[in-house]
C-alpha cells in the first residue's frame, strides 16, 4: 500500500512539474544537466550500497543461512560420488 502511495505522489509531482515547464515556468532552479548529474550520483550510491548489501552476509541470520546452504551443498555433493 505504501509503495502505491509513493508512486502516486511521485507521479503527481512529475506531472505538475511537466505542466509548469510546458507553460514556460521552470519550478526547479536547476539546469537539466545539474538534475541529470544529481540523479546519476544518487543512483550510483544506491546501487553501490545495494550491491554491497546483496552480495555480503551482513546479518547474523544471513550468515547462519549461508552456513546452512553450504552444509546442504556439501551433503548433496557427497551423494553423487
């Protein structure tokens, strides 16, 4: 539910911004290049944090799950030979 509301609010802000630009008034005091650079920087930071979090077992639960997975793989490998 929260995600749907966030998407709706972001869409409304973007539509309002686009309407104002079409009418000849730029509500954001930034150039298009500055906005692009800012969004790109934020995207890089978010993806770097996500990649680091996703590929590392940070929480104790994740570490335990990783050990359990390795044990299961070890048992499976022993059955083949």
